[in-house]
C-alpha cells in the first residue's frame, strides 16, 4: 500500500452502529496516512484493565456510559490529532454528540444497511454485551433495525456520511480521506 503522510489540524472521528467497520476503517486510514489511531473501546479496556463485557456485567450499562464519556473527553482533549473510532453508543448518550462535533469538523458516520449489520453481528455477538443473548438471525435483524432507527438522529449529526454498502475497507477509507479537511 502506498503511504501518504498527512498532517491534520483536528481529530478524525468515526461513528456508526456496532459492526459498521469503524475500527477497521480507522486502522486502515491510520496506516495509510501515518496517523495515530485510538479505538475508544480498546482504550477503555486498557485503562480499566477489564473487558467491555465485564464492565457491563459487573458494574452495569450506566456505569459503562459514565466511564465511556470520561475517556471520550480525555481523548478529545488530546493535543496530538488522532483518528478515533468510537463505540456504537458513544454519540447517543449525555451530550457526547455535541462534545464530538465541537471538537472537529471531521466527524464521519459510516452508514451500513440493517441486514448487513445483523448478519455480521450475529457471528460476533459474544463480544458485545448488548447482543449476546439474541439467539437467532431474525431476532438480531429485528433488534438492530429498531435500535439503529433510535440512534439515527445522533449519527445523522455527523459532518459527513459514507454509505458503506458493497464497499470494502480501503474504498471507505479513501472516500473519507477525500472528504476530510486538513
Ligand atoms: C456499544 C458498542 C460497542 C461497545 C459496547 C456498547 C453500543 O462498541 O462500546 O459494547 O452501545 O453500541 P462497537 O461499536 O465498537 O462494537
């Protein structure tokens, strides 16, 4: 892969539903453009020394959302400009979406169809505490359709939106790189 060293003036932030490819796209862009990538979930796991599932199961979702917000703020305040992949729920709690939008013009929503997400998520549901009790692909589609509909108003506040249907990670990443302001 040919690399291009990019200097950015503000963070690039990827948002979207679980399974839309935020982390993979962010990794690709970081590698391609020589930027530092931080995935909020991974950051939380490292800082808290426990898995996201353990935080949900032992402390509850509310506690997870508080922790998630605290680390979001820490990362948004980082002097070094980063490419950040957030959790699917991060923009949808408290006033997180405003903090995100106030920190940069480069907020991108990766929009992926319900049926693509639900197929992907059914295979990987054990990693995700909100989904791991869903026991059929049909129920997953039902859950994802409703949940994504509720979250859409938050995701739609992003500065730009990429429809990821039938695009691979490299195509999505290149599209984002064309849209961002340096
Ligand atoms: C969540 C998404 C997850 C993780 C947690 C809750 C959500 O991140 O933060 O399981 O509420 O959508 P990914 O979007 O990276 O799976």
